[in-house]
C-alpha cells in the first residue's frame, strides 16, 4: 500500500480486520540502500498491489518509483488496484501518463457519501484474494 498516512492507517486497520497480510513501505521498509530492493521483493511476492492516488501523488519520488515497479510485475493482470482518494486524483487519471496507467485496470474511489464508502469497502474486499 502506498502513500498518504491517513489513508494508510484506515486501510491498514480495515485490512488487518480481514486478516490480510500487509507490506506498507512507509512502515515496514527499512531506511537505507536496500529500501528499493525490499519494496520490489515485496511487490513480486504480493498477490495484489494497492496504489493510493492522492493529491500530489506524482510529485513524490518514492511513489513514482513504487508505481513504476508495480507496472513491471509479471503477470500483471488484475494485480494492481488503484484507489482514487482525493478529487485531484480524478483529474490526474484523466491526463497522461496516468490515463494510460489506469486503462484496463481496477480503479476504485472511496466516494463522499456513506453509501459510497460501504460500496468501496465491499468492492475492495472482493478484489483481494
């Protein structure tokens, strides 16, 4: 799971309740030269990679690295789940290079209404192995 501390805490709590094993780089990756290797190994061993698109996501060097690495996973079919967390993320995915990145991939949005929130959590639960 990548980016935005508040979102990470909420997702972490919900997924741990469902007994999902998590690797969150900002929490689990150690600082130092092997951080990138840890992230890549973790992604390679993961059944799903969740990328949280929030405001200024593409301005963060680590976020861009993580997204690029996730895109290179093989087989990649259905493995990446994008979550549009902020309204800015909706604008972001309408322009290149993000438009191509999310094309034909699972993209979920949390929504603003409580009914949308429940749909989001149900859909995310369904998408996880």
